[in-house]
């Protein structure tokens, strides 16, 4: 058995605390793979978020995307990601889509409507769900739509939590038709009426996330049992971020919601006991809700059926 990638685990611990917390329930090999995937995705994200020159960062991401398909690269992180993708048969399409989604952040980002919001959430998080399926030894593509939904749910939670932080970076992920076209500058210091509009949009976003969490959790039956419990805990802890936003009356542009360790432990215990007692669906009988993918039907791994 190969030695664990300590540098990848360190990235997971420092930058993905909720996922690191849940990762202790995984077996050593799956935990190592998950940490390596997270570390690479985080590198992609940081290239955009920490860029002093957006145009140069865009070019760097373009080169990174090309290097993943190249047999000749001296980038150790790319080599490790190529090895992981080969070892567990991660399709190239979701990683390409992830990088393209992050590249879009380098433009002046204002999401127009719900369709664009869900398309973006698929790119930067639903894709990770597909890749995690392979990391966690799920072979059937029938699991992909549910994994995508869990990724989307977590991204919607991220957006609800980071309204202020994103606005300071010139980004508005709350759909423009939800917030009457408010700009990033206006969101940072809204009037009383504008604050009411923003709060309503954040509340709507979190309600939408719950629909995707419910679908994502339905798909747990596709996972091997140890991985199943780890992902249930990760989802529960992440959803709790939204609960903290709600407790702050949805003023998420004023203060970033953080879930303390004590609360994470409570969430984990509740999630595990609740899941253990619940009546679990069997993979062969599970049918995905096609309506959840009406805006992303053309995306890799998505449910391509037309909703009624």
C-alpha cells in the first residue's frame, strides 16, 4: 500500500475543515485519494481567488487544463492528479469543466438567473461529486446525478455564506433577477430596502440547497458503507453552515458563518444515528428527479431525461 500524501492531507485540514472532519470516517486509501483530489481542486480555485493579474491567471489555468491531457509535464501536482485519474478511472470531462468554471470567476462575475447559477454550481462543485464517485469506488454512472446534486447543494451553501466576501471580489452569485440587478458594490453596503432584497435571495438560495441535499443523500446507497457514513457527515456539517446563516437572519454579507467543532460533532452524531435508523433506498429502485437537472442536461454525468 502506498504511503498517504501528507501534503494533500495538510491542504484538506487547513482549507477544507468540514471535509477533513468527515474524512476520518474513510478508509486510509479512500481518504488519501479524496485529499489528493481536494488539494488539486483547491489549487485550481486558489489560482483564481488569489490572482493579482486575472488575465495571467486565466492563461495559467488554460495551461493547467492542457497539461492534464499531456504526457509530458514537470508539474508534480499535475502528475499526481494524472496518476489518480488513471488509477480510479476519473473521466477527464468533469475536471475540464471544473477548470472552465473557475476561469469564469476571473471575469466580472454576475450570475443572471437560476439557470446560470445552477450551471456554475455544476461546473465548480457538481463535477467534484462525479470525480468523488470514482475516488470512493463507485462504478455505476447511475450514481452521478445524485453526486452532482450533493455538490450543487454544497456550492449553494457556499454562495449563501460568502455573499459579502464574493462582493468584495467583485462577484455576485445571487441571481440578478432575484436581487433586482444589485451590483457587488451595492451588496457590500446596501440600503435598508436592498438589505431586505438580499436577505430574501439568501433565504431562497438556502431553500434551493435543501432540495439538492435531499436528492444527494438519496444517492448514498451507491457508496460502500464506510464512505457512505463519511459523506453523510460531510453533507450534514456543510448544511449546518446554512443553518448558521439562517440564525443570523440571512445577513451573510456582514459576517461569515462558521460552524464550531462542538456543533460539528453534534451534527455528525445526529446524522449518523438518523441515517442508521432511516429506511434506505436500494440502488436498483432509485430514480433521480430529472427536474433538478433541467438547466444542466447537457453537462457530463447529469440526468439527461426531460422532466414532465
